[in-house]
C-alpha cells in the first residue's frame, strides 16, 4: 500500500449505483481510515456498496476501494440499488 502524508493533496470521488455521491479535494489526512471517515460524513445518507476512487495528486498514484455503508435509519435507498442489511460495514 502507498503511504499518505499529511501534506499530500488528495482527490476523492465516491460513487454508488453509477451516481457520483461526492467529489472533493482534501489534505491533512494520513490514513485510509481518515479518508473513508470523511467520505462517510460528507456523502449523502447512502447505503450499500460505495466505490471510492482516491488520487494522490502530490505523489501521482491512484487507488480504488469498494466499501459498504449501512443505512443510518430505515430510509429507502435510491431506486435500482440493492439494500441488504446483512452487509458488514466499516462504519457501524
């Protein structure tokens, strides 16, 4: 895995069911957990599999991660997306 330094400029895009949920530029993080937490708090309430594309503009590398978000409440998700509460979540 490639290291993330606090001074690196990161471009983060999160997608679910082909829809871009979030696109942001950040710095000041040092771990993937920090990036995933920022995505979870910044993205709209979404559940299911979310694809996170991370581009380190400072070092010149790109990574893609699929993570699973649980719904925060019993809301219905976007049409066409599968919702299943049996998926494990990184953010319970």
